[in-house]
């Protein structure tokens, strides 16, 4: 009875084997067992390059670390912050430069208005002189009427003078604001120079056998202070240039005020001359003709000056509307905040106070790994196919993970020393990569069971 049962069982096994051979792409029932390791999937977060037009910060100091080792982060979470004091100063300077550029447009507009006023005055004067020449031979009544016109023209210039005075009052507070900015930056420059002198002195006084770390720290501090000094010096230079421009505008308006005052005086003098001309008509006619020549020359000069001012105004408007400097400074300042590029776990992170070069590693973020590598003997590889079914088991993970063979390298090489195998004489093996659907702990050892896809003889 037992023999019959064993015979039936044997026949059933043979039948099942034949069935599996025919229906499963001729895959044998036995599996290939191996060991492997989960490949780490790590992202490196680098220090930013902090640049603004005309200035590169270079090395930057980490002012704050917002995460710890092992923290889980989401994409966009803040990892670290770099010192942004210098870049904040650049933003302030860029905004002040933009304000100065806008103020320059108003100064030029006032100057253009002044040329129009002067042109109107000169054209009025020319008409008056021409009328004077035409009416010089007429009766005293014509000269009296001309005198009334001169008095009317004399009433316009005080209004223009009041406009110039108002513009002068508006520019002086702006000049005071620039002066205030200079007064704030100069003490900072003095403090930086003092600290630089102290660091330089400390370097000079270091004994030859001083620890290299101490010397390197002092050298870094010296470099940072030197860069800060250059930055503050540049800021002072820019504010000084702004002050010069504002003073030039004030000087221009002051000159215009002087010319208007002179014009008023000239009209009064003309009034006196007209009165005197009642008795000396012929003399006044000669003087009037000479005056026409001067007026025409003055009109040409005013036209040329206005053309120059209009060209300067176009450039000033471009400068006033240009937000490139402010935008670049703001972008550089925002780059001092380093954020996570993807979800994961913090595996390394820099320390607060560290001075990093652009591109240096600020942190590394590990992500759940989905690739497992193993090494198989050539006779084992001969039984494995790409896309073959694989089961991966980890001691640290309760459930086994299902996967597929994703790549078989074409050449055998020496396996790494950490690779464990039951092959006693295994000296060269073929790398095989397996992809699983679920994330696994990076670097963890794994037990692997591969389903053969072919048989070998």
C-alpha cells in the first residue's frame, strides 16, 4: 500500500514538473539564493554661489543649522542659513542707488524746464527788442507801452525763481539722507579695520610652532574682514558718488537761481534803458540790434543744452527704471537660505559657524532605496534573466520585498570584500542589480532568492 502511494506521489511530481516546464517559460522550480546590499540613494545639498553684479562673496559662514542628523525633511524645508549681513547691505545700497537715479530724473526735468523758461524769456526779449527797433522812431507812446511789457515780463521771473527755490528745498533732505548713510557706514568701516588690525597683529605674533588650526582660523578671519572692508569701502564710495550727484544738482539749481536773479536784474535794467531810450532812440536801436544777435546766440545755446539734457534724461530714466541691481541683490540674499531639494532623512549636515566655499557640501539627504546589488557566479548568472522574479529579505524589515532583475552586467569582476557567499572558490563574479517596488534602508545587507528563467547543462 505504501509502495503504491509512493509511486502515485512520484508520478504526480513528474507530472507537475512537466507542467511547470511547459507553462512557466521552462523555469525550474528551484531558486538561486544569494546575499546582497541595498544601494544608498543620497542627495548632496551644496553651498550656493552668492553673487551680485560687480561683487562675489566667495566663502560664506553658516549662521544657523535648522535640522539635526536623522531628521525627516520635506522638499522645501530649510536646512541651513548663511550669514547675509553683507548681502543685506548690498540690497540697501542697491535701493539707495535706485532712489538716487530717480532723484536725478527730477533734477534733469527741472533743468529742462529752466531751459524752456529761459527760451521763453529770450524769445519774449527778442520780440520786445524787435518791437523796440520798429517802434523806436515812433512817438513816446510806443516806448511807454514797451515799458509796460517789460514790467509784465519782470513779474514772471520771480515765480520761476520760487520754483527753483522749492526744488532746492526738496533736494537738500535727500542729500541729508545720503550723508546719514555715510555717517552710518564709516564707523562700521572703522570697526572692521580695527578688527582686521587685531587679527593681523595676532597673526604676526603667532610663534612658529603654533598649531596650524589656529593660524588657519586667523587667516580665514583676516580674509573675511578684508572682504568686509572692501564691501564697506565700496558702499561708502557709492554713497559718496550719490552725494556728489546731489550736490551737483543743488549747484545746478543754485546756478539757475543766480541766472534768474540776473535775469530779473537785467529786465529792470532794460526798463531803465527804455526810459533812457526816450531821449536816445538812435543809440537804443543800435543796442537793440546787438541784443538780437546775442539773443539768437543764446537761443542756440539753450537748444543745444536742452538736447544734451534730454539725452541725459533718457539715460537717467533707464537707470531709474532698472531694477536689475535690487533684484539681483534680493535673489542673492534669498540664496543664503538653503532648502531641501527632496523628501528624505538628514544623514550629514554642516556645523554652525562653518565657512564653506560655493559648491561645498552643506548636507546630505538619504532617500528610501529601491535598488539591491548582488554578485553571482557565472554558472548562476547563466540561469538568470532580466525581469526575472526576485524576493528580497532584510533582517530590519518584517515583510519580504518583491522585485525584478533590472540589470545584469556583461563582464565578471572581483566582488567587494563585504560580499558573503557560500561559493568556496568564488574569485570572480557578475554584478546583478535588482529593483524592488518599496523603499528599503540604504546600505542594509539582504538575502536574495532569484527564480531561474533557464536551465544549463
